[in-house]
C-alpha cells in the first residue's frame, strides 16, 4: 500500500522517486483499519490515537488519509445523491426557508453546549426547555 504523503508528491511523483525510502510498517493492516474506524466513529484526536497505537501523529494522519482514500475508491460508488426535489420534500420544516434552500444533506446534528447568552432573543433561540441549558445545534453540507 502506498501511503498518502501530501498533494505535492502526487502532482509530480517522478521528482520523489529518487529519494524514495521504504516506509517501515509499524501497524498491521487490521490495526490501521481499526485506527481509521476509531477516528471516524469515536472522533478521537490524532494525538490520542498516536498514544494508543504507539506511533507518531504524522503516521496517524498518513494512515487515516490513506485508508479514507482507499475506502472511497472501493465504496464511493455506493454513495448516491438524491434529486434536489426529493431532498426538499424530506427536510424538516425548520430547513424549508430561503436561508437553507440549497441544502442537500444534513450530515449531523450535534449539540454544542454554550454559556447562557445575556441577550434574551439569543437566549430564547439557544435554550432547550427540557434540558435547561443553552446550546447550538446545526451542521450542514451544501452543494
């Protein structure tokens, strides 16, 4: 497996052929795949994964990017973008205004807890009456 080392090396691969050194594998393919899944699913930081697997953060980055590219090349054909009309019909009412008219995907709705704002209008928008805490909630992917 050829590891990702940045876009410059891809742009002119012959330039780096002369200085090419064999990358010494410190993790098995299974461990590399596990590292990738842990970063995707658990959102662990590269520093944390580096400590867990006994490698550098640069190696974590290289392994992760390589595996993401491999997964995309193998599984990318299974990702489909539905028609815009189908997406619009299935959006929640709060996303159907003009501000979000170009939304194609709602990737994740994550709560980010914040301090209670002093401004009452902002406080009304960010406070959850059930939890009695203020938070921001939105993550969009637009095309």
